[in-house]
């Protein structure tokens, strides 16, 4: 067996605990963990999971809200050699059942208020708020001191939606994520003296792998919140306890629209990170005008690459605020045509990646893996333009995926749900610009008989998780098509975006 070299996710925490054992690592609610305490809790949690009958390589679902317990569960899986499967806590019904079953999860770490949604027969262990929870059982749990996982072992399946109805689990190794952490640290200027707040869902790769884990690597003190609550966030900034924050544009828009945004003392906020979807330039300009000394970073990527691929730094925004920046330390990117050949700078093409941060493929989906990885490069599905200075700008999506509030929604799945209504003759689902969601899921429907917008939205909500249901329904007499009969969604977006 290849000897371990410590290039593992749990090794990131272990090294920080040895370097600064007494420094506070994480604060959540009324609980505080030093690095030494967090490291010890992870070893006990790893021992507890293995005592449940799990073996290295088994998949473990994580279906919980933000908490210290969620973080400990992830790190415990990493230390025990298990494969962590983060699950969007908004999932319900068939969406949830498919992900649990497709991943082959032997156990799900679930908050009690979410566990009742799990499919029948799926074993669950409470993460918190229970006498039998992961946290409650740590004191009596055996300490895991077995062999370390290898850097090439899988540590997580990051599920990402495509144009089909079925999500794909990107297979992430320890080595890939550790490379991504170093890329994040260098590109985003993360430092031990920063005081970051982590308020976005930890099931999302951006919050966990671009910010929380890299900040643990450098030895910072992280505050974990249940959600991006404006009152709580502003209080932390004013009190000097927080100076760094990441959020998608939808959250920044909401914060900038608060009546007290103009009156609270937010001068202590030093670093502002945004990503997961496109930030409207007018919103960014409004934020910069209100907080002129705040350093803004635009983060771009996708789950398959860990997820950070490019960054636009604070000194690079002038004159290119619509750009997503240049590639990070361990990422190489090109813009190519359909045949995989480079296109000239300034010409739109598909952005492709090569990187040690990349996933190993999609879990139990060899055909999808073969389509995504060609000639040694990963096909991202994003249309981009590169300029002569190496800056990338995303101009469109190759696939019909809607980025609504930082969450990817497959348009075909929404269409299939609406087609089950008897009054829908034809439907095309697109993303339209929206002040709150940046892209709102919008159904363009050719009706058959009488039907209202409210009826179709309610029907979709019965079939889908709530965040996938359309925010709007527009009625038309016919859908535009090309000569081969394909619906021209670009024309619909252009028509209804005006």
C-alpha cells in the first residue's frame, strides 16, 4: 500500500491543531471549539461512525442545517476513510430519494427536523438536538487511531445538476480538495488574522471548500451561522468580530436593500467575496459606493473542480467588473470550439479545464464521465471569452441550466413536471433576470384550454422541490424553433428579458 503523506482533508485540521492548539477554530451558537478540541472531536466522531459498522469507502449522506456538528461530521468521514455525500436540505420526495440511493449511502447524518423526509428504510443518525446525536455521543465514543486515508481516496461526492433530470455525483479525492484549498488561500488572500463569517449552506461546495476548510487550514477563527441573517451579520461586523464574508449576489442584493444598510457602521468589513452566480454590475457599483474601502473578490467555478477555478481580485475590477478573473494556482483553462480546438482571444467558446483539483468523474455514470472528460480536459458546459491578458468572462451556458440564487436547476426536469398538467401543450423553461434571484426559473407555456399562472406554479410545487418550481409562467401562442425543430431558448430569453 502506498504510504500516506498527509495530503488529506482531515490532515488540514490535524496540522492546524498541532500548530495552534489553543486558538479558537469555530464558533457556533453558544459553543466554541479550539483547534485542539475540534481535532479531538473529529477523531471521536470518526470512531463512532466506524463503530456503527461502516467501513472505509462507504458513503455517508449529510442532510443537515449549518452547525458545528455538520462540520465535525464531514471531517469525521474524511478521517475514517468514508465518502461524505452532502445533501441540499431543501430536497424532498423523489429528488431526495434518488440522491440517497444513487450514492449508495449506508447511513445519513440528518438533523431531526429533516430526517422524516428520508426514504423508508434508510438508516439515520441525528447530527444534533437529540440525546442520541453525533455531538451528544462524542464523550463516550472510541477515538479513531486507525490508518490514515490515502490522498487518492475518495472523500466526497458533490452532486451537480445538468440538463437532464438526474444529478451527477462528482467524485472528489482528498488530493483534489487539498489542492483546491491552497488555490483558494492564495487567490483570495485568506489569512489567520481574518475573522470570517460562514452563513451560506455548508452542503454547498463554495462555502465549505472555498472558505471554511481553507480558513481552518490557515488557522483563522470562523463563525458559523445558521443562515445569512442581516441583523446578526451587521452586529458581528459592528462589534469587530467579523471582517470577511462570502455570499452569492442574491444575498448581497438583499443586504444592500436593507433600510439600515446606509446607517450601520460596516467599516470593519475588509473582504467581500461573491460568486455562485453572476453579480449584476449596478449592484456591485452600489456596494462599492457605500463601502469604498471594501475589497471585493469575484469567485467562479463549478463543483467538479472543487469548486474554485478563477478569481477577479479587488485590484482587477476596474474596467472589467463583468469578468470572472483569471485562473487560480492549480487550474489551467482554455476556450475551445466544438472540436476542442482553441479559439482566438475575444471569441466565445466553451471553457475547459485541466487541474489536480478536478473530480475523478461521476459516480456510477461512465457515459457521462466520458462525455465530460475528452483529450485530458474537462468540458465545463460554460461559454466564455478570454482576453489577451488572461481574463475570462462567462457569456452564456452551453447547457440549459438555470442558476437561481446560486442553486442550479435543470430546465428539463421542470418542463417534465409541467408537461404532466393537462392544460400544457408545450413548455420551455428558461432563466430570466431577476432582482432577487438573479435568474428566476420561468416557464414559457403554450396552453391547451384555460389555465392560470397560479395553477401551474402550484402544480409544479407538487412535483418538485420548492426551489425548482417556476417563479413566473408566461403564456404564448407558439414557441420559436429552428429548422430541425429545436426550441430556441435564446430567443425566448431575449424576448422576455426586455
